[in-house]
C-alpha cells in the first residue's frame, strides 16, 4: 500500500497582490527544479490544506499551495462582514492562478484538487490549456445548476430530517425558492447572531450529507475555527448563488479544449453530495482522461482513493521529460 510522503516545510512563501485590494497567500516546497504542480483547494472558501503536498514526492515535484481569495491566509479575509465579495468570482480566481504561475516563473504545471477545486481546475485548464501538463482530480464537480440543486435540495430525499432543518432555518417566505440564495442573504446580514447561526446551519447540513461515510471524519465541515467557518460559508453561498459565474454546462461543453492533456478522474461511488454521474459525463467528453471509480469511498475519501491519487501523481512524475 502506497504511503503519503512526510510533510515538508515550505522553501518560499508570500502574499501576491492580485488586484482589487486582494493578496493571495502561496507556498512552494519540494524540488525547486522539479516538475511543477499546483494544489487547488475545495470549498470554495476552505483554504489550501497544507497536507495536500504529502501526495507529491518532494524530490520529483515543485509543489505550489495557495489560498483562494478571502480564505486561509489570503487577505482581506471573508470572515469580516465588511469584506465585499464582488471581486471574488471564478474568473478572478482563474486570473489569480495565472498571475501566480507567472510570478513563480512556471511554464506549465500539473493541477491537483477535488470538489470545488475540480470546477476551478477545469475552468482554468479550458481557458489556458497550454499551461497545463496533467490533471488529477479526486472528487469531480462542475458546479452546474443541477449539481447545486442536488446538493442543497435533491439529496434531501435521502436525508429528510437534516434537510428540513436546513430548509427551516431560513425565513418561511424563502423556503420555496433557492435555499442557497436565502443563506447568502443570511450570511451577509448586519446582525452577527444571524450570520453565525446561518454559518452553523449550513455546515450542519454539509456534515449530514457525508455522515453516512464510515471512513469520513465527524464534523468535517463544522469543525473549523470561527473565522474559517464564516469565510467558508460566506464564499460557498456567494459562489453557488451565482452558479459559479459559469454558463449552464459550460465546462462539459468546452471539454474538447482539454484534448491532449492527460487526466485521472478519481471518484467515490458512495459520494452522495457529488454523484458519480458528473465524473462519468466528463470522462466521456474528455478522451485523454481516465476514470477510476472507488467503490468504498464517499466525498471525503478513503485509503483506496488515496492510493489511486498517489499512483496517478507518481506516474505523471515518472513521465516527466
């Protein structure tokens, strides 16, 4: 069984000015002359988990980790209700990734990440395919309206109690419309108590969706420091209330732009929040991608999913010219 690599300390880090008053935090580690890889975190708004770099052999890869706008160590932080999210969109994040690539002097890089990170990776790669060497995605999403509706309404058929609690936490006139939009309003309320309650109610629902995963962690979403939890929920609701500023089906429609980029899509069959259908559809539209279905895994992963990630990343490392 493959094992992650020991944690390595960053050899460089900084805050990159990306405009609009935003500075994104980044770190590099591993081999400065190695194959470049960018870890793209989920959420949106979760911040870059530093442990993701343990998937990469530090002798082979130059690993870049960054925090997307408004979260992690990036500034300003979205936990502050005074921070306007108008300049925090998918298109801004794509531009930030390009600016970071240029800042670090990287020609092409492997992209790694899942969940929301998958959507951002695909959006970036379809816009800048010449900058992407390979892609590894554990947990495929494209943040289409149907996927958002499933996660915050449809899957409630399987979890009626927690979903009713999630629904009933918004004002009654809003319960028949978009719950995500209703939470977006609550999370930006001038009343701190309203914001805090909405953040905790949102995360309680997110936790309920993965609670069946016996290999997962209880309180996966709720177990965050207060500032991180508030930034995560504000940014999530902001993005999903706007369908991630992507046209319906855009990433699938434009998957032909990924031609020539090798990819590995790794998806858990037990993923209730992001059903396998999305990964399946993408694999059909992207001939250079290989789909690996992990029977034991849900959204939060499993040992078999970890092994598949390590194998894919190691293979691409060996194929470096």
